[in-house]
C-alpha cells in the first residue's frame, strides 16, 4: 500500500479504537519482511504519544497462511504466557482490504552481526542465551484450550511424526529445482528419514526462532518477532533451528552465535520447558542446515530464472557449499 492510504486508514482505525483524533509523524515502511508489509509511525493524541508498528498483508485477495492471520493472537498468547514480545495493541477489522494489526514499537536492533561483534553488546551476549531459553519455554507452554483460534495452525495428525512432513516438503522442493548433484544433501536426507523422531508432546512452535528474529538492546532481548511460521509440533524443533550455523552470523558458539548448548538447555528446562532430548535437538539442527541449504538453491534458481534479480538473492544462492560443509560435520558427529 502507498503511504497516503496507510495514513488515512490508520487515522480511521485509531479513532475507532481510542476515540481520539491522531496526528501522525514518521510514517514509513520498513525494509525486510517479504511476507508482510511493516510500517512504523508515531501517533499524537494531544500530548499523548503512541509509538506504533502497523503490520499488514501486501496484496488483497491473496490467501494468507493461518500463522499470518493469527499473528496478533500469537503475540497476545506469548505475552500472556510470559515471553518477551512487542505488545499487541489492536487486531484488524475491515478498515483495510487486507489482514493487519497494530502493535507497540520497540526501539531495538535486529542485525545478528552487530550482536556478535558489537562492543556495546558485550553484556547482551552474556545474558541473551538464557533470556531466549526462558521466552522459548514460555512460548512452548501455551495451551490450545486457552486460545482455540490457534487450532487453525498446521499440526501433525495423531501418531504422525511432525518431522516427516517437514523433511518430505523440502525434499520435494530439492527434487524439483536442483539441477546439480549434491551428494551431501542426499546423505542428509537419507539420515533424516532413518532417524525421524515422533515424540508424544506437541507444543506451539515458533517456527523461525533465531538470531535476526528477535529484537535486542544492550541489556538483552526486547522482543521475539516474525511469527509467520508458527505451528504445532516438536519443541526441539525451535531449539535445533536456533543452533543452525547460518544463524550464528559468524559467532563461535552454537546458540544464536553467543551461547553454548548445555547452559541453554538448562535455562530452558529451568523456565518450565520440556526435558531437552539432545538426540532430537541434533536431528532438528541437522534438518535446519539442510532446509537452509535447499532454500539457498531456491534463491539461486529464482535469480537465474529472472523471478528475483536482487543482489541479496544472488549472494544467498552462493552459500549452498557452506551448508554442505556443516552437514558433513553434523553427520560425522551423529556417528551412524
């Protein structure tokens, strides 16, 4: 949407929800977030100021995933469970022709490289792993009975391994788009199929819990964001994804580039998370590296086919070998 449309709609929406006329400053669309548009704004109601974020689907009439539709509810549930998230303010209505909501803006940083290397974040590097573990445990504690709408999220059927559908999905993508031989990927797929976990517990999985998808400052985590891949599944999936090497941004430690495995596991369990199954975490970490490797091939394919000519897509497409190297290391560690 263009700026004038967003401002007019926000004016109407805030008037409806606050009963007050708003004056806007600093309305601007933020970069990133391919799935949804994100706009920042300051709204003034006389001397009262609201620092807000407006999140919306980019195109009317295009079906959105259940997690995108339910992003406001997910944030609300996470906040009420005790996770650190931006405050959701109002869910959308028919003011705009697309799904949207408004949340409070949190001044912060998201770039992983800055956390890993920035001198001002030395203290944050010490405390963030435990903070992430605590928020993740609270997210995994959310009960469907308390938020029935979340039943619309993807969920494995009774007795079905939540890992199988994930592995099959990315194998199909790999078969459809890969034009070159990738023997490491073939080994990884074979290993994953031989070790599919099928735990009894099913929790609310964030789905993209990693460095880059949480807000931070010098004191640590300020908010977990980007809930568009949320689903019901294995709690170890989020832990394994956080450990994927590409999400370390050059850091020399596995958990978000700044934390070690065991202290993270201990903090997660102490905050009420499920007992950590290290074998399952290894499975999901290996799967996560393979998944990201397939995505790098997708991005390269999109660039070569002319569907996306951005430099970012081309550069991501060159990173497949990094994932292959990490997969060989993880397969060797598995020892079978």
